[in-house]
């Protein structure tokens, strides 16, 4: 690992240099307060002062709908048209950590070529961030990066400190080394440390994830799940915005007038109605409560028991997305016995009241 | 496997004819559509229509006159597969809003007075499955081009597509839209069948529900949520009912009871 | 094993290989038997799998679905399947005739732990379509008869007409090295000469097994598990020697699509063969 | 007596038919049947928020969805005093161009052209006329593309909302539309010459009245604040009812309209007839080249007019895009806070004048009136079919009748879904009958026939008024009471319009007077007692269509009673009205 320094005004020139051979993806403003990752040509569109994108950067690697094959009766032609040289710039620590989880997942047992090829062609240029009230990443220990990035930019007053995390990252720097310098002063170090400390203290949301596997086991039959199930709109948003969700569906899209098809994969969500339905109509998880339990068990129990850390990177997307406030924070807190203020709680109280009437 | 073309009829009952028009709107595929199947009857597009036995009948529009009931039953008898296309055929359309026969009668009188129709008697608008068995449903107001083409191509080969039970929210998120419900806007995305491509939300407008109600949609929860957000109860109900035809009648009745 | 890259017909684990339907035959009124061979003869002969594994069959225009293999790896070249008409893919398969092409990829899943079954008594309990995956292991045992001790087959069906592989099992009864017992809930044909009654009644026939050295293999409809498992426990067979193969919705077969997930288990990677112990500590399995 | 009918009109939008009843050598009746059931859209839209109505009302029709959208927006924005910026209006116009191109090219190439080339449909035509079919499909696709870009989708796009657009289309999409429109030009010119040089049959030919929006400023266009008639009259938007006068007929769920008792036409031909002189550029040149007397009286020239309009749109699109892009700001949706008001929106849908009228109270829509082009054309469709049928019958070409009726109806490009949206019956305002009667009397010289029964309470009122009218010196008044008189009545009044005087129950306060087209009354069995057999016999179709009924709501029809006071009071009113006419009318002068 090496750390170099980049003057702020040198950032765009640097992006200019590196974007010559790859598409540059960066956060841009979509709504007043919401951002998305977009392939940018005009750098002035880039808005680094963002909290979290609506959909995590995994969509750049595996878009919601990907064509897998062009098929005929006896030929299958792989379609890797989504694979191209890409650089994702401005990605926050939580999302970098999520990609580490995704990398592991897609390489596990079998190699998923659609992900891995896209991933191999993508460079990750991380960027430092400041937490808001929904950021949980300190609790998941994903507010800092230790792996999974090629370069990581920490913003100081007039400079960026740039961590070089891989050989490819180093190649990027070498495209125009004159933009960087290596004389990091003591003052710079102090500024960085102060910033680091202030940031650590700025986190507001917190959950103890270590207890989660046991709590979920102990509360397996808790009425909580039914309460969540009653309020859940089963819209699938929590899964679609989650940076570590990976479920997908495959369908055969025949081409009119030809004996040929496109085989398409599209994101699926375990919170949706027919996620666990098999041919013949049997549905293993018809209840919303069961499906929610699966999601939380997967994120907060199974992954922790297997890898010692949750499959949640604390990005806060489920918190800002769920219209009925079912998210890692409210569910996690309720499991730990804390009181929370959430729509699903109020809703259940209301329903109970009306039943009593 | 066999190359003999399937016999297909496309029929319009009462509605805006948008679903039949959408088939004509597949300009680039139109000739392929006519070549891939034997289109026996399609009144909007051709005059040499034959009304005989069919493999597949696509029916759009709601049943609104006695004559249509007869026509529909006749179509059912001659077809192996009947597909309801569009909101009117699947749920009854916006015109199936008056669930109470008394209210419908009053409204009808307001429009037509006491006139006695000579050509055919009117009946309250209903989806086609109120009178016949329906094999497949293609929802939408109007149906979508891609949805139709996938369905059409698959059914020609005898493989109906798998039924999705997703709400609009799924595609809405694919398109990376911000949740309007979360912003306090009355959006029916979670209660509405997916397939339109979340067009309205892509245009910063809330989902009006025009693809018809999602069977498993959690209406109760959204109703309370909207109520909590300060929407007028009557307004919520109307919004939910606008494009739900006869299909959420029991839910609306449930709400009436609660009020009492 | 986990974490090691597994291989399939192609480097791309999602890529099907064209395969030809060699023979089909109706087994019951809604179950059809398919013999399928990879179109490329070399690949067909090189295709390796173990009993209990499954493959994905795809039909152009209809989609893809998982099917357990009914044939035995000891007779390479041909793959056999029993397929029940249930959804889009199976409906399309039923229309297929000999010589038609389908897509095939696999094999997937863990299969039965053959190593652990060696030199043990093998008790196979099957009901209904449960015969499909267990026929593979049964034939494997019979082809490698010297590697196993007693082999007992208990097979139950609703009635003789719905018993799949009825004729084949009849003829197996003549083998002296197999204890084969067939039963039906009721005889609709009037020609049934075997047992009548539920499959658990057949456990009478295997009182004298050596439970500690027995591997019990079970597959059948959900109701059957409940009673059969009880009997097996009564026989004192250790829970981790009771093996069962389970059904789940699967789209990929390689642990990516997530549909078969239970806790941290992917049925397609860690199953479909599970022990009774697995089932007990993972609530959702059955 | 026999009936020739086209059970299901093909290659039109929606579900309808046409039939002609022939008695020997005379056509006695032509009916444009609409099978499309009643949808009660105007009833659905009442009690909803204006936003909901902007989404619901256009669902009347799939082809004209954006015309409806533009009309409802114009009406509601007027009602709520929402002033949208110019850029938004230009964008809406561009969107409208898309609909005109899509609808016209669908109609002329795919629905109408097979008639002239002798094919059952456009696809069958494709083998020999692949270029024509291709142009048609590509052009239609381009129209659809414009609609999708601006409104959100091909049909029922929701992007246009009160005060603007949910999302303003991107610059690069607009530039694409502009360049594509320019590329298309050679094919558009080919289209114009194809349809303007087509050999249109001369049957039927007859003058009619044409109505369309006046875009103002001497320009051609598709919306405005006034209705322009081919006789030079001009009607402001808010007075649209003067033109339309919708009424119900029993063979259709679509209502019919008559202006001053006469049918009129709306649509592309009406626009070209009324505004063609205003066309400039290539469209202007083509107009001068092709326009002639036939266009004024033969509905089949609708197709030629549509081709000219397509050319106008293709010329207009680049201009519009340029204007839109001149202003770099993206207009935001204009909010509003007004909760009450009313407004009328006039828009030229592809097939003619479309009127939306909304009244809003307490933030909810309290009254809606929608008048669609096909409903206005219905009477003229029947009339031209009548003319064509009679002419063919006279010429002994009976076998051609069926196809010709089909051709005539299709030329009007009827939009049946639109027409069957169902309007609300307007109960005549208390003294509306006076002005209606007045108008008829200035244009016609009708016979009056008092009918009723003297011994049956208020039923006597028809005969009663008849007598008094006669006494007052009104010419050509007849009474039903004597059979002899009836025979001579029919003899001397063949072909003339008749005003029937009678007590009719139209569910109003006793003593209320109404003045209705006879067709309406005839088919409305609850309105009239023992009326139908009496009229259907000797009255010819053409005469029937010109006739009216002046009815008074009775209080009691019991035997033996005399006329009730309130009905008597109404009689006096009728007499006074007719008498005041007397002074102006020369027919009365004879007697004076």
C-alpha cells in the first residue's frame, strides 16, 4: 500500500486522463437530495457531495436486466455486451465493502462469468464520506476500507490523500504521475487524523450486530415477524437497494418470427410474492412474514455465523427506501429490545385497537 | 414443432380500443405478427374476417351490453385459449367503478334518461371473467408492447409466460427512481401490477394504478400509511378504486364496515 | 469441497449443451420417462455425475427447470429422467418427440455420499415421484453390488397405475441380492399381487437390519417423510445416516440466483441431499 | 322492406355497424349503430380531483388519447386559472403533431387505402404495395415515437399534467425528432400526391356545413378559442352548446348532434375546407394544386385532407423543435391554489372538433361535458350513407350499397370508443325550447300537428294548442282528432318538416316545455305515448330527421279529467312565443 497526494484542482485532469480508455461512472444528482451512479462524459455533472445512491453500484456490474445468451435450438451464444472497461469513481467505503462480499459470493463454488468478467474490467476508485443519521456502517465495521479498492480518495482541505490499493490502481497513477506528489507533510497527516476522529464521532445510528444470530434464533417465533408481515408492502425495494443482495430470475424471451430466444436474467427479490413458488404452484413462503424472516435471517444471522460479519454494510439504503419503515435499524433495534418509532409499529397498534373495538 | 399456424382472433368489447390499437402499434413487428399466426378475425385491421374455431382469442374491453355477453360466450365456445387483454377485460376498466347496481342505474339514467335501447340492453361493466373462464391475463391500460410481443411469441409455441406477481415498485427501482410514497406522495406502485415500466414514476409522477390491482397487494397497510400521511380517506379510496374495476370490491366493503 | 471451483459441461456454468431426446415413454398418466444424450457423442461419454445430483434442462422458448437424474453413472452415455407435467417447461417437454433437441447443463448438487455408504446396509424408501432420484442410487448399488451389504427397497404408490417404474421393479424382485417390496394404498386394477397399505407398513420386513451400519435413503411426498422418518428413528438408524433429497425452486443450480436459499444453505450447492440432522436443525428444510 | 347492413364495420376504431332499410325504391332509414356499450365516463369523472380527471378522461379513447389530454388540460387550466409558459404549450403542440401523424397515417395507409386498391387489409396489400405499407408503418411509428417521447408512452401517456409536464423531454430526443421529420419529407410528398390524386367515387356528393376550431391570427392549427363554421359563423368556446345540442338515439350508445336542426361535419376535411387557405409552405402549394369543388361536398376527400395535414405536421415539427430549444429553461409544473371555476377546452382531434367542459367546486370536479368528433359526425355519416344508398338504388346498383356505406363511414375515420364515452343528457333549460323553436322557424316552414286525446286529462294539450294556434292564424296546422284530416295531412305535407304538439313525459315539473328532435322522442319510449305506430308509417326517413316535437310535461293523464292549471299556463307560453313570431313571419301576414 502506498499513499500519495493529489491537489484538488488536479482531480478533473486526472479523471480526464484515466477516462480515455474506460467509461467513467460517478455519482450525479438525480433529484434534489438523491444521487445515482451514471456514466459521465461531462465531469461537471459529478457531484461528490452525496450521501448514498438510490441503487448500489452493483447495478453497474450486473444491471437489473442482463442478456445471458442468444439461443437457438442447438446453439447458445454468450452475450457479454455489458462487459466493458469501466472505472467507478466516488464510491463510498460501505459500497466498496459490499463489493468485496459480492466478489466472494460470485466466485463461490462456481464462477459467475457475467459478474466476474464485468468485475475484472472495473476499477474501483473509492471516496471518503461523512455519515448522516441513517449510516450504520460503523456498527458493521464497513466504514473503512481494507480491501476491494484500486484507489481510495480521502478528502482533506486542499488535497486528496490517495490510497493505492492495487497494481492497477498504481497503473492509473502512473498515467500522469506529475499530477500527484508524495511529500505528505506532518500537517497533512494531522489533518487526516483529526478528520478521521471527528468522523468516528459523527455516527448517530448504532446496532450491536454481534448478538444478532442468537437473537434471531431466540426470537424465531416472536410475534414481531407477523407484525412486520402485516405492514410490509412486499414491494421488494429493500432488496433492490441492498448492496449485498444478489437474487435473480431467468426468463426465455423468444424472438418473433425466428426459432430463437434471448435468455435474460433480471433481479429478483426474496420479499416478493412468487419468489419461492415452484412449478405446479406450491409456494414455500406465501406469507410476507416468512419472506421477511428469510431476508433478515440471511443478512443478520446466516452470514454472521458463516463469516463472522453481517451481510449488511450499513449503507442505510433500506432505511431511506422502505415506505413502512421496515429496515435493518428498526428490526435490529426491536430484536435487541429497544423501542423504535416506525410506521409498522404504529400500524400494528392501530390494527389491534380496531380489532378490540 | 409443427409448422401449421395457430388460428387467432382479436376481439374488442367496450373500451377505448387501446389494446387492439397497441397491436397495430407494433409497427416494426406487424408483418411478422401476421405471418407468424393465422389472424382470422381482427375487425380493427382487416375486413375478411372469419368467425370460426380458434386456437387463441384475445379479448379486450369490458362486458357492457347483453349482446357482448352473447358474443363473448360464443368466442369462448370456439376458442381453445381465451386471453383477456387490457385493463377493461381483466378487471372491468375504469367504467366498472360503480359496484353498487343502484348507483349504476342512477348514473345510467343521468346519462341516457329513460331511453329504451333498441339494439342491445346495457349491463353494468364487468371484466370478461365474470362470464367466461379466462386462461391468461395481460393487464395494462393499455397493454405494453414488449409484454404483448413476449406473450404472443411464447403462446404461439405453446409456452405461456410465467405469471409475475410483482408490484410496479420492482421496475421502479430498476429504473433508479426515488420512492414517492416515502416522499409523502400518493403513489399506488406497491398495489399495482408491474409491467408498464414504471413510466409515471420515471416522469416524476405517482403511479395511478392503471395496470390494475396486484392480487396480493397489501392494501390495508398502504391505506393506513396514506391516512397517517394526512390524505383524505375518501380520496384514498377513490384513487385505489379508479383502476381496480370490480377486483377490490371486498376490500372497499371492508373499509366501509370499519367506518361504521 | 466448498469454495473449490466446480466444473460443468462448459466453463460458463449457465451455458447449456444441446442434447437429444433418445426415447420417451409414459410411466403414469402425468409422468413421462425421457432418455436424453448430449448431442456431442464425446461429451456424452465424458459426462460424469453421481446419484442424487440434478441437471437443468432447457426448452427454447419456454425456459429452464431442474430435474433429478434417474439413471446411474455406472451406465454412462445416456441420462434418464422422470418428469411430471407441472409447469411451462415440463408442458413443453411433454410435447417433445424423439430426436428433438433440448438444452442440458450440470450436473449440480451434492449427490448421495457414496463413500460413506460403502460396506453398509442400504435401505431405500421411495414414494410417488420420489422414485426418480432414488432409482439412480438403487441402480448404482446394484451395478456395484459387491461394495454394499444388504440392499432393501421399499416403494409405495397410491395405486398400481401411479407406480412409476412398476414393470422394472417387478423384474428386480427376481434378483436374489435385492430385497424389493412394493405396496400401493389401494388396488384399482384388481391385478395387484403385491402388498396393499402404506409404505410404513413395509418396515416390518426390515426389523433385523443393523441400524448403526445402515444408510437410509428417503424421497417422496411431504406427508410421507413425517411417517417414514419416525419409523427410521424407531429402527435406531442414526440421524446423520438418514439421507433425503429435497425439492426447491431453482433457477441457476450453481448457488447464484438465491431461490433455493434456506438460512445460509443453498439447496442447489449443499443439497439436494440432506441428512435428517440437517433437517432438524434447519427449520425450513421440510 | 329489407335491410342492408354492415354488421361490424371493419378497419375503424371501435365496435359499430351501419344499416339501411329499403322499401321498394326508397331508403326509409339509415342507422349508424354503435355496439360499444355505455361507459359513463363523464359520470366517473365527477367527484374526482382535477388531476384524476386528467388521467381518467383521456381513457375514453386510445387513438385520440392526447387530443383528449390536451382538451382536458386546456379546459381545467382555464377553470383553475393556470397559465402555462409558452414552451410548455409548444411542447404540447409537438405532442399533438405526433398524434395527428400517427392517427392519419394509420387511417389513410392501413385502414382506407386497402379499399381503393381492393384488398381486405394492409398486410395483404404489402405483397404488391410494399412501399406504401412501409411508408405507412414508418410514419405511424414516427408519430408514436413523438407521443412516447413527450407523453410517456404510445397510448394513455401520463406525462402531461396540469401546469406542465412531469418530466420535460431531453434536448437530444427533440433534435432526433426534428432531423427524422426532415428526412421523411420525400415520403410525405409522395403520400400527398398519392391521396390527392386518388380516384374518389362521386357518390355521395352533397354540400354540408363544416365546423372546426379557429386557431386565430389567420393561422392553420389544431386548437383555438373559437369554433369556425363554413358559413362564416363563429362561436366562442364557452357557447359550444349552440353548435352541438347533443341528443340520445336508441340505436347507439353515442349521442348525436345537430346544428340548427341540420347535420354538420368535423374532421380533417372540415379543417382543410375552412382553413386550407391559411396553409403556407409546401402544404399551401399542394392545397392550391389539389383543392377543388369536390372537397366541399364529398366526404371521401377526408383521406386527401388527412394527407395534406400530415404534410403540414411534418413542416411544422422542425419549426416547433427550434422554437422549443430556443428557450433553455426547463419549465417547472405551475402550481395552483384555485378551487373553483369552469372552463371549456377546444381541440382538433385527428377526426375533428373535440370539446371538453369542466366545472370545479371545492377542489373537486362537479360537472363534466365531453363532446367528441364522431358524435358530431354521426348525423352526417347517416345522411351521406342515405344519399349514397338512394343514389345507387336509383341507378340500379343495389349490390354496391353495402361496400359503399362501408367506404363512406370509414372515410369519416370514426372513432367509436370516443363517441360511446356517453355524455350527460342535458335537460333543456327552462326556456331553451324558445330559442330552438325560433331557429327552426327561421330556417324551415314546418307543418304543425296537434296530437292527443281530449278525454284524457293533460293529454288533450296537443290538440288544445293546435286549435288555438289555428285560431290565431298560424298556417298549416293540423289536428289528430279526425281521421279524414290525418289523410290529407300526410298528402299535403310529404317531405316537409313537422312539429308535433303533444304531452310528453320527460320527467320534469308538470308544465315544463321541451323541444326535441323527433328521432330522440321516437326512440325514447318512456317519453311518448301511442306515438310510434302513428309516425313510422307514412313519414319518410329524410322527413323524420327534420321533424321535431314540442312537448309539455303533463301533471295527470287520468281519464275524464280536464287540463291541469300548470299545463294550461305552459300552453299560454307556447302560444305567446308562436304569436310573437307571427309578427315577424310572412306566413302569418297572409291572414292578417
